[in-house]
C-alpha cells in the first residue's frame, strides 16, 4: 500500500532539512518525509576544507540526528517523477502520496565551455563524496593546480590545496580583482595580498582561453598567450539551479533558470513550494532577478516555505547577499551592496570606513584590527550594505549588519545603538566600529 | 513582426519549431549548420536567435554564440541555446549563461515544451526585457 504524507520534501541539504524542521516546528501533528538521493550529505560551505584542514569528505557531513529528534521520515531514494494531478511522488523504489510538496533540489556547478574542459584532471566542485574523494586522491600526487574563478569557493579551495602541500597553486580571475562581486576594491586587494603571502599565485583580469593537453590536462592557456602548467584544474565560477524535476513536471521556470516562486515560496502549483538553490531569486534591492546562490538565502527561504505549507505566515524579502569567507587568520564579511554595486544599481551613496580594535585596551590578548565599511543611500540615510575585514569575530559583525540592512535602518538609528561591550570580547564603547562608521557617514551627509 | 533565426542541424526540429512559432506570429528563418547560422545572423538581422550546441557532435553552438558577440559585434542580440548536451553527455555540471565564457541569454534543455520556448522568447523580446547578462 502506498504511504501517505502531509508533507514531502525532496532534497536533504541545507534548504531541504531546514524546510522539514520548520514544517515540524509549525505543524507538530503533520506526517513529514524527506526524500534525498545521497546516503551522506556534505556540508556545502565546508567542502573547501576537506582538501587541507580536514582529513577528507567524510569529516564534512551534515549529521542525520535531526530526523529522529524531530520525528521526520527519511527515504534515501531518487525521485523520478511527480504526478501533480494525483499528488504522488514516484521514486526508483516506490510511490509516496503527499498533500504539500517542497522542492529543494539544489544546484549544479556552472561549467564554462572552455575548449578542453572535458580532459581528465578537470574538476567542478560537485557535492558528491565519491567525486570529491577522487579529486582529493588526485591532489596528493600533483605539483601544479590551477583554480579558475576567484570567488569565495576559488580562494578557499586554492588556499586549502596549498596548505595540503601542493607546490604551485594559481587562481585565475577574470575580473580586475578576486571577490569583486561582493567586496569593494580595498577589501579585495587586502585578501589578494594575503593569499600571495601564503604562496598562492593570483592572476586577475585574466581570461582562460583553453585547457591544454592530451587526454590528461597539462596546462591552462590565457588570453595574453601565456600558459600555466596544471595537472589538475578546478572550476569555481558559480552555481546554477537544478530545476530538472520542476521542468519535467511543468512548473514555471524563471529567467536565471530557477523554479519560479512568489514571496511565500509557492510555485505555480498551489500544492508545491520550492526553496534554496533550485528556486529563482529576486534581489532585496529593487527586485530584479538575482543570480546569487548562498546558504543564507537558501535557509531563509526554507524557513518561509516550511512555515507556509498550510497557510501563509511569512514572506521572503529578497536576496540581501550576506556571506563571509576566511583565509588563515583573515576573515572577510559582506552584507548587501558594495559601494560599486550600489552605484551600478543606480543609488546615490555615501560611505564611511572605520578601523578599530576588537578588545579594549588593544594590548589585551586576542586583540585584532577590524575594518568596517558601511554604504548608505545618500538622501534617506538607509543602510544598503557593509563589509568587514578582521579576525573570526567578522562573522557575527556581518550578521549584525545584515540585520540592519534587512530592517532598512538609517545611519542615525545605527548611531543611536545601545551597545554592550566588554574588554575581553568587544571593541571599546567609545570606538565601536559600526556606530563610528555610521557617525562618519552622517558627517558626510550633512555637509 | 519580430524576426527569429533558428540554427539547428536537426531539420525536423527546424520545421516543427518554425511552424509553431510562425503560428504564434513570428517571422522565422532557419539555418542548418553553424556556418549558415552565422552568415544568416548577419544577412537576415534577426531580433532573436535560437541556437543548438552539438552540430553535429562538438560544441559548435558555443562557438557560434561567441562569434555573434565578438565577430559580428551583436552584443545585444538575444540568444537562447536549446540543447540536449547535458543529457547526452551525462555530466554532473551545467553550462549556463556567463557574460564572458558563454555570452547567451537563456540555456534551455531539449526536449522543451513549445510553450516554454515561446515564454522565453516573449520574455526576451518583451518591453520589460531583463537582459540576463546584465543582472547584477
């Protein structure tokens, strides 16, 4: 007999598991099943660290204990079809009836069609334990690695591979600077210099024309005619929605290839929701389609979808674009628009930078310099974004700034914060970065 | 009336798709090889190009897209790639629009429902056109 569930979630990564947990919290009596094809699920953002800091992919897995703890059914199986009329999910091994369905089928790595991309030794970053284990094994025996793409995946993987002992690691970035989509130039340059100090070769403003060699990759050829030897080439240029199942069952697809959803994360089928990398996104700033694929967005959307299954309770505000990266001791964080991006969006901006120390006095152990840049709309004073460079504390400062952006707070409101401080864990109350950056921006606005 | 150019080495596909799109009010021209495609892009001056990739087996369509942008300097001409390359090659990654490496507007996997192709054409030719390559 076919099993019937109130809720079925397809996909068990960050969005799928979060959606199922949210559904459980909001609907304690409902019968919920997660269907995923992976026996073990990798932590997506932890993937770079399997090449250096961790022993391998098996140390980077999402624990399955939540399923038992929250009374969520788990079926390791591959979905082959959905009968939308009868509301039945068909898998390789059976059929499962649903009342509400959530698609969280994730993304694929994007592959640029560079001639030679099919050669042995060319790898994309695929969320698959066996594939990444093969890459890791291969890396043990090579001297030259080229990473194409200087976004956060590229720089983190490049640094970890270097850390694992590979002699020559080069990162090739097409834009003028690594990370330039999410950080203003001064932050990008600091990170590039930091990477160079760790022995990594950074080539910016460089386009890869072809991947050279016989069956096996031997080198990467650049637009200026130069070649860089490489036994392994890793592609880290981004991700695109995996909307294969949605297309097959006739759901509407958006312009960037994701499943089209409204702000309540509903697809064009009233019984089907979508969230995470597979769903089409709009920007928090102006509402245009957004190509960003980040855990911060995926899990927010999952908390919206899971809560809305049996009545609309939440709406997604659009993609702010908050994330951090770290290389060695240096952490970078970004939330919202950079000054450059804000101008490209058409905003008139005022920005201010503050540098402070995250202990007081600064001679205390663990003290580190923190640089904060805030970007405001010039007339209203509304915060559009912020960037931070510092140590591990960067992460939570980034999140505080993201909360301000999402609340559309003004420079004046930020300057009026009541702050809790302590010598051993924060900056001084008289030199507090976010507040002083807001005050500096207000000074420029009133001129 | 908008003019479309479909470049594909599958002549049956060309015929069926032409009939469908003509019925929807478009003027449709076809080309069955990469060379003819590029030449007609120049001579016919289409408003939008629908382009196959494997003609017959390689990545010829990617080259045509690059040539439209670089050789013909038609940087604004909307291009939809319509290809079965992902399914045929069974690859664990996806080719996707990229302003530098794959300068197209939309990548659709074959087989595609005619109404889905029509929807994308309408989106790209509509007044509220969002140029995906310019999305920030």
